[in-house]
């Protein structure tokens, strides 16, 4: 299971919004794309997809933009991945074989499967808000830009 670039961008953007937006402080695609270093046109399509599926919120107009509500914050990272990549992504073979399951395992199936299950469990059980809080508490990085350590 490898997440698509689209899912990675959608997760980064959603966590950024969770930490930096509210109903009173909406953010434009341009701001979010600059902050997390993701191409703006691609991110705009992803954010619209998340809005259509009620994972994030938006309003139009001069004071419009994207933000997360309490309800949005209670969704999971799994929900984002499911909308962007679909659930079949989780069932794909680690080696990319067409047929791989417990009855017809690939050479690494029984090594990889417990890790996939654990990751999926964490993605399903933790809310966006809980992930965002960890980012905030532990100073985790939410940008694709290189870190300037000077």
C-alpha cells in the first residue's frame, strides 16, 4: 500500500487547515499551496473533491476560502484516502501482483499484512483533529519544502 501523491497532498492540506483555519479564518488555495509547497491547480481540485464529500468546508466570495468545522475535524485520515484513492488501495499487493491474499500470498504478504492492518487501524481510529493536535504538540512538519536549519 503506497499512497498516491494526491492523497498525500490532500492529507497535508487538511491537516494544515485543521491547524490554521476556522469558520472565521478561511484560507485560500493559494495560501495553503504556498505553505505546504503543493501545486495550486492540483490542490484546488483535491480540496473541491474533499468539500463535495464533506471532509472540509468552504465558502465563496471575497471573504471565502477553505476551513474545517468541528464535524470535519472528527473525520479520519482514512476518510480522506478513501475519497481520493478509494479503498482498493489498501488491498493492493505490496509487490504489485494482481492476485495476492491469504490464500494466494506473494513472497512478502505475511510480513507486510500486519503493518498494513496497523496503519489502517490508526488512520481509521484517529480523527483529523487528533492528528493535527499531535502535529502542533510535537512540532511535526507539514511542508514539502526543505527545512532551513540555519
